[in-house]
């Protein structure tokens, strides 16, 4: 599988990229969009997941994208929980995009953190702000 340039958490990407790894090693389910090209490729893969026979249809059938920023205190507080949820919700694909690293593809984001939930290539839900229990409930709903 060609995942483009998107790097799973735990790999050494851009200097400002968080270096995180899920406990189970499911790094393929947790991806970091290090720049606009990465984010564009990830969004294309998510949107193509509705096509039957798509390589990514199983992997990105259901996805959640966390739009955050390194300077955002609330984003930093929810990020460890976001990474832990990879193990709790193995049927979801998790993506983190820093709005400063991906300015062109995240210009629609007005609040950090913002979570977008996708199913079959379509965005079906959005959540603003943090809260571990709120996020867990929303992930459960979409898993």
C-alpha cells in the first residue's frame, strides 16, 4: 500500500510534528499530515474509500481527522487521548493535521481542535473543542 508521504505517528517527520505511537503499534491506523501535499493525498484517499474496489476502501472506510496546532493548549491536552483511542477503536482510521503545517488544505478550519468524521468518503459529523469523554462518545458513534 502506498500511503503517500503521510507519516504515521512515531516516525520522525517535520521538526514540529508530534512524535507519538499507539501502545499496540497500530501506527498504520494513525497518520500525520506533515504538509499540504500529505493532507491532500489523505483526503483523496478518504473520499475514494466510497468507491467499491478502492485499495483504501477498507482502511479509510471510517476515518476521523483531528485538526490542531502546536501552539493550542487544548489541542495538546486532547492529543494523547486521540492517540490512545487508536487502540480502542481499531475500525477507525485516525489522522492528525496541524493547521500551521497544512495552511492551504486546512483554511476551512476556524477552531482548534476540530474533528471531522468520515464514512464511505463523505464527512458525516464535526466536533469542535476537546473533552476526552465527548470525543470517545463521538468515536463510538462512528465506529
